[in-house]
């Protein structure tokens, strides 16, 4: 039991952002300490945990789930509204919220 607690603490310490300890230079600086280098910032191609961690911090999805409602709902996040679907179902139009 103690070994698991220590392992969880070490994992949390390894994934904790370093930026919280340093003086922020501006509002757009992301500083994170990793044991190894990330492999890339393409969300579709990221296969390791470190790249996925950075991707979740810098990319916002178009839609997200609203978990507190039952049944769950999909709500716009960076999209302006739910997609407009053509009558044949082949064309989906997603408008992005202004300022994104």
C-alpha cells in the first residue's frame, strides 16, 4: 500500500507543471517538466503520454460532453453551434465561435 502511494506521488510530481514555481513572463507561456521529450504536437499522431498531456493543454475540442445532465449531452465548446447537416448527410458545416 505504501509503495503505491509513493509511486502515485512520484508520478504526480513528474507531471506537475514547473511554470507554477517560476515567475510568469506572460499569459501565453506553458512550462512543463517531463522525464523524456514529447514526440510531437499533432493530436492525431501523438501516441505517448507526454505529447497527449501537452495536446490537451493547448488544444480545445469543437464539442464537449455535459456530464451533469442525464442523458449526457454534447454541447459546443469552440464551435458556435451544433453542426448543420445537409439533407443527404454528406456535408457537415461547423461554424467556429468568433475570437477563436
